[in-house]
C-alpha cells in the first residue's frame, strides 16, 4: 500500500477546479429521488477527470497494492461505495453471506474528492485469483466493513461519516499503511501490534485482494532485487582493504540502496523496506541498521 499525502491531494484537486465540477453535479441532482440520483451518478463519472492527478500522486501505482497500473487497468474507487455498501458476515468463509448496511450506499459522497482512491482493477473488482489454486472470490467491489462493536455506527444518509469506524486500511492514513509488511516470498503480512490491528490487516488483504498470486510474484521479484543489492554491498564492505576504503564503499553503496526504498517511481518500495528491515537485524549487517535509523525511521 502506498501512502498518499491528503494535503497534496487536496491542493491538487483545488487547483484543478474540482469544487465547481462537484457543485454542478449537486445542482443537477437537486430535487431528484434517491434512485434518480443514483442513476445520475452512474451516468456521470466526472471523478475520472481526476485520474491524472491521482496517478501523479502515486507515480502511476495502485494506491492499495503499489503495483504499476497497466494499460487501461485503472479505476477511481469510491472508498465508501456510492451505490451500496455491505460486508461479509465471516470474511474467512468463502460461502459466508453478506449483509448490506447501506442499501443506497454513500451516494452523497459520490463527488467528494476525499472519498476517491486510485485502484488497479484487480484490487477493486470482485474476481477469483486466476493464477492461484483458489476458487474464492476477493476484491473490494461494494464491500465496506465497519466496526460497530463500540462507539462506531453506520452513518445515516447525508450525515457526517465521522461517526463511522472503517475496518479497511486507508492509503490516505500513514499509520494504516504502516500496518502492512512483507516476507521473503513476497507475501503480505500484518505488522499490527494487537488482535484488533491484525484483524484490520487481514480483512484489508481479503477485500483488496492483496494476496493475489500475481502480486506475490511481483513482490517476490522486488524483494530479490533489493536482497541482491544488500548482499553485494556487504561483500564490498567485508572485502574492503582498509577502513577508509570501507567507509567509501558504505557511502557509495547506501546511495544505491536508498533508490530501492525512496525512489517514488519504483513499484513495491514497501517490500524493499521490509527486506531492509529484516536484514538489518542479522549478524554482520550493523551498517544496514544505521541505514535504517537514518533513512527509514
């Protein structure tokens, strides 16, 4: 998952003139019934005008999976679904029923820029993993699970949604993004510290289809590339003839490694960060721990 700066997003859509476009849609729907408004929204996907801005913010990556977005494989997802919102009774059971908690969805947020997330179709659409040995259907679709176990509740139509506690991790929330990590096989894992955070991660993996085998393969390649760089750097450092040469090697090589974790044009930089963090804890990689403290913390 790639963190997107909300302030940069807000500034970009304001400069684009989105407020006027949004107001035009609101004015056009004035006096319509809910069903008429939903039909109007289906036929007026003005949010697609913001795709270039959203692509620029993520350097052509899906906000949910951090995978490069290919030709035509691009959608503006409504984080809170615009037509209907539901969730699985038990997301771990492929045969579990779904319950609908917003039959009309969040139609009043259809033209709110803050409800938009850029998604590859594989994360946004409901489908089976065609490469994996699995018949289960994953993907976000109209799903939007909420935590209503304590103070949270489902918002009424046209109400401020601050009363809701979403379960799904949000790319606009940096803390949410930090709850994901990866292993040497390219598989996504929870970095949460308690059962509540683990549950949020696992549901996000399910609904965003982050465990798609296609993504696992791509993330594995990203891990291997970063791992190869780390081991080459270690070899240079271990075989340096003296301390001066070792220092020069460290300085030069860590600049290369920085590209793996900080270059916004690279896909799966979060995977590279996980790789670096794992190796930094191993014996013989004290120099990498200093890199983590300086660059990643």
